[in-house]
C-alpha cells in the first residue's frame, strides 16, 4: 500500500511534502515522480505503465499548477484512484487554475481536493477500504477530532 505523487515540476515538491507529512501520521509510505504532462508526456505514460504493473493498492496524488493536464492524463490511463491537489497559493491562481483541475472529459475520473491535509486524508481513507489496521487509525483520527468539540 502506498501513495504515489506525480508532480508537474520540481517546484511542486514542497507542496507535496506537506501532504506526505500527513500520510506519515498513518504510516502510509509515498513515492515522488516529477513528470510534466506538457513537457514530457512520454515519461508520464511510461510512469503510468509502471504504476499499473505494481500489484499493491495505491492512490495517485497529482500536484501541478497552471494548466493541469497531468491529473487527466494520469486518470485516463491509470487503474488506481487519482486525487488532484493543485498548489494554489493566491486567490488569482485559484480563480485561474481551478477550472483546469475540475473539468475533466468523460471516463477520466479525477477527484480534486484543494486542501493538502484533506488530500492526504482522502488517500488514506481510500487505502483503508482494504486494510483493517488503517481503518482503525482513521477511526481514531475521527474520534480525536470529535473529542475537541
């Protein structure tokens, strides 16, 4: 079980690290691959083939700003769930980039989650569907949140 990050560029690494830090709280390992769908589409396809050949359960999290072609390309060929968490830091980026993250063609399922912690938790909950130990960690997390109110 793991989460694989596909980043559009090296500049997205700090943003992805914040997601990976939440995954560590649940002992979910992660890998990082940098491959732009616009600049090296052949590398993206090659990486998707490797991911598809890996038999372990996993979730793919894409992190890319601007024109987000990566999430759609990954979801179009990947057998695993794809969560997109675009690194939008300003309101202007949010307004301009959001449509490229949300509007996907038919048969290209991408879940866009704007909050880094929630992207990690979505991936954890997906993986927990087949892992009782991880399900318990999710239950504990929910109980801890509820206890604060």
